[in-house]
């Protein structure tokens, strides 16, 4: 039987990769946007409980993916109450609405649940976030694990790939350097770059098997942000001379960042039988589909 898949937040980076993967399969798929109108998607504010109930009743999904979130760490730091309404409370309301159904919930958390001081991190290491975005992720993970333990929770790292808004790190590096502008990049923030279409494929594979629990879902290499930028230049044949390595303190980011959130992915690899794509592999795949 065809699987019915609802993607809440299909206008974003991860959501659009999920949508594309689902559309290429035989699934019946419905994707939503909130502020960024995209053809083919339906509007939905996750905070609108009545609208969420209606879409669940009408579409009757087997799987609900929730990449929807306010992801900008600075915005979350500035407005902890307003962003909690989306990142925590709306997900809790969704759990309430799913009660009594056997819908498989797939939620995306983050490597920012850790403080980055004691890498590598396994799934059961105790979270200790350094910013409000990470704190909201920890609260939501805990809610889901307690109230809907059949759910799948994935923790990606810095996600990159093609997207409508072009705001992810790889797209920004390409935009700045192609325009001949310099770009200051942190040399003291490390994590595991994660290619969005690969994350989508892994998420769908696990969801199809109805895998439950919490998994790290990142690429196999831990790179300082500056080294990731250099890898982007190497694959896209851009000069690295416009990249300026700086300590995080010089970036004046409104939210603290963890230093090194290298994630152990062996639990995921035991299930999918492979490592996720390394930066060079993901960037090469991205280059093939990126309009010049
Ligand atoms: N990007 C990363 O590097 C990264 C790293 C680790 C974890 N993650 C996690 O992965 C997930 C997906 O991230 P992403 O990079 O795809 O984020 P994104 O590109 O910013 O997309 C976020 C999505 O959430 C939707 N959204 C925002 N507020 C909403 C609301 N009130 N109701 C319904 N939808 C709403 C957005 O819709 P509109 O744009 O239409 O408003 C968009 O579709 C997030 O949970 C994020 O925390 C991301």
C-alpha cells in the first residue's frame, strides 16, 4: 500500500529535500509552508492547532515529518518565548493531536544539544546546550521521548544543499565568493556537515522501517567551519583567498556556539549499513544539480 507522508515545513532546507525524495517514490505526499510560499505546498502554521488537526484528519498520514522549526540561533536567543511557541509548544500540541493514532512521527533535533567540550558524543550522552536554540531542542526531544516513544528523532549537524531561500552555509559561501566578497568564517566551531538529500534519504529509510528512538544523523567527518568552507571552494573551484579565518568572538554572533560537536554515528550505521555522505561527496552531488 502507498505510504501517506505529511511534511510539515517542506519549504525549508531539510523539508524540501524530504519532499523531493518522497515525490520520487510511490508515496502520497503533502508538504506545508508557513511564511515562504512555494508552489505545490499548502499553508500551515504549526502553532494553529485547529489547522493542524484539520490537515491530520483530512490527509490521514502514515508518517509525519517535522523539520519545521525556527532554526536561526540568533532569533531564538533574542525571542525565547516567541520561538518556544513553535519549537516546543507546537510540537507538544502535535503529539497531543496524534494520541491514539499509529502515525509515525519523525522529528529533527540538532547537534546543538551538546556544549561541544567533550566530543565525540553518543546518543545517550547527557545534553548540555550553550544556547537557547539547543535548550529548546532538548526540551522537545524529552517531550517526544516521554510522550510518544515510538517516534524517530534525528540529530543532524550543519545541513547543506540546494534550497529555495539559499540561506544554508554552503549556499552563502558560494554566493559571497562568486560575488567577489570576502567572508569571515569561524575556525573554532566544528561539526559534521550533513548533505540535506542524504539526510532525507536516511530519514525516509528509517521511517519506512518504523524505526523508533534517537539517532545521530550526520556526515562522517568533523570539520571546523573554516575547513568546510575550504572544501566548498575546492569542489566548486573557487579561490580560498576571500575566506578569512576568525575566532567566533570576532563574528559577534548573538548566540553562543558549541566548539566541537563531533557526533558518533555508529548506531545509525548499524541500521542503514553505511556512513552518510562525506562533505566532498555531498558537495560533488550538490555541484551536479546547482544552476551555474
Ligand atoms: N540547517 C541546519 O544546519 C540544521 C542543523 C541541525 C539541525 N537542524 C534541524 O533540522 C530541521 C530543519 O532545518 P532546516 O535547515 O530545514 O530549517 P529551515 O530551512 O529554516 O526550514 C524550517 C521550516 O520550518 C517552517 N516553519 C517555521 N515556522 C513554522 C511554523 N510556525 N509553522 C510551520 N512551519 C514553520 C519553515 O517554513 P517557512 O519558511 O515557509 O516559514 C520551513 O519550512 C530543524 O528542526 C532544525 O533545527 C538543522
